[in-house]
């Protein structure tokens, strides 16, 4: 077995380039230690009938004072669960885990291999954390940590971070594939045995992937990703995996001097300006079960080179290529000699196709020099045939538009939507879109 030292991807044979992250000469041979001394017999265990197990609603949940965090975790922190939290350096991973001390009443043990007790206490004081229910341990040896935890029980355990922890019982430096895998297995076993909710902070690679073996994500119950622009105060906590709730749910926070604060009603928080502008249009996207109004920005300029540039931030670059190609094929908006730049305002990253129509409108607006009013919203998916298709949860998006005071909404022609508060304009294809904006 060969494992990539950059991204942790596994391969059954050696090759020069990792198929997952694209890095060269990063595949290292990994050998599992075999048990010697003959075969070991197992122990007979008792079985449980599913119908005999009684489950009370939320009896296994720790309710936090943060509605956003509760929403991401599926109603609260599940006792005995293992939660992996990752994100860019400086985005707020240590901050949100330390703030658990003022979000819950349960006892917390914060284990840090990166900071001293004094440094953690200094940060806690800045965040306004009294520290009555939290104890600190500055240690990076997993055996010493687990031995300490056996005589000092807590409901919540925080490991900051898995990449700096090491074990005496396995070879390799801290952060290596073998060390991370072995330590993760110990922490998961400890969490299940003692019914301790465990938060593990993980680092990411330069490509944005979680550092360490891919098995780390399979071992844990929940994988959370903290994202946002370091130069902006908005932060999004995204659920990538959750055995105890819905995946793709998000929590929205604002980073202040006193730490992270819930942003319950974002409304126009993801819109940079409410004034009509050239190359800017609004849409409503769905993140988990939540509708959010977002702003797409585009700029088209005549290229000075032989090959026009396409640059996208916040959306996949292939989506931009597709929309530009469709505009060139089915309309008079020719961009063969124009550079096209597209951005989602305030550092958001959107993958769902319901904002395609808004992206196209912002490009058309920039090319024609026409302003788009900010009381208009564009919702729809663009197909390769130039037709506008209905996205999922359209009714929920319409209700959000009514709630925030939008006056006009552009939707696919094949949807049967009515509203007393909105002027609904149905768009069949790209040509129809250009006629109506």
C-alpha cells in the first residue's frame, strides 16, 4: 500500500504522480505491522434487538447556546460522537472550540499540543470566557493524554490539533500518516467507551484538502469545515458528513473582537451593495435547508492576448466556461475576444446550479454596460441547449424573496409559481432572458 504524504490518498501501486492531489513524488510505502505469536481468538459477545432499544428524543444531545452550531450538528452535540473540524489557518477553529466553554454548562477538557496553558488562558480572557467549566492540558503525547483523561472525566474533549499529537507505540513523526491514523483510532475508541463528545481539530493542505489519511474522515462521526475570507468578518461552518443530522447544513457566524457571534438572519449580509450596478446581479441559493440571497459579480474586458482568459472565484471554473459557451451559441453576446472574470461576493463558495441564471445576467450586464436593479432576483439552471431549468427548492427560494422585500423575480418558464408580493417573470431560454432584462 502506498499513501500520498500530501493528501493521504491511498494507492495499491507506486506512481510518480498522485491521482488525487496531482503532486509528484509524494507516494510513500506504508506497511501494517503484523501480529506475531499465532492466531488470537475472539470473545463471544451478546446481541441486541433493535426493537428492544429505547431511544428518548435528544437524550443523547448536549444543547448549546448557539442556534447556528446546533443546526450544523443536527440539534446539538451528540454524546460519544467524534467531530473533526478543519479549515484554513487563522479562520477560527480554535476560537469556536474554546468558546464551547460559554456555550455549554458541561465540563470540558481542552488539550493543546500547539499552545501553552498561559497562551490559551490569554485567548480565553480576550473572548470573555470565565473558564469555570473548562480545564486545560498542554500535552502532545497521546498515551499521557488518555491516562490523564481516565482520572479526570469530562463530557466534552477538545484535541488541538491531531497533526501535532504523537504516540510512543508507533514509529513516525507527529503528523505522519501512521501516527494520525493510530491516534485517531485511539481517540474514537476512547470517545465511544466513555461516552465523551470529542472535537478533533485538523489541518488542511495547500489544495484545501484535509491533511492526513482519508480514513480519518471515515473514522469520525461528523466532519465540519470552517470557511470564509480571512479579511472579512463572515464565517461559515459547513457540515460535510454527519451521522446524527443532515449533511450540507451550514452555520453562519460573524467574527468580532469578542469571538464568534451567531448571524441568525443574514438577509443582505452576502450582498456588497444595494445600489444598481453594471456586472452585478442577485440570486437565492440553498445551503443545506437554508435559502440565502447572494450577489454574483462579473467583468468582461477586451483581451490583449490571443486566447481570452476565464477566471472564477466562488464557483467552479468549468461552470463559467459552460455559461460563456452557451451565451456565445444561443445569443448575440459573443465573448470570443473578451476576458471574463466572475466572483461570488464576500468569499462565498457555491456549487449548486440554481445560480446559473444570475451568473449569466451579470456577464450580459457587464458586456452591454446595463445596470441590474437590486430588487430583482434571478433563479434557474442553464442547460447546454440554452434552456432554463427549474432548480430544487424553488418554492423555498420564492418565500425568502418575499420575506426580504424583493419586487421582481426571474424563474424558469416550466414552473407553476404564484405570488401576491412578487412580479414573476418566466424565462424559457437565453434569448428570452436577454429580451427581459
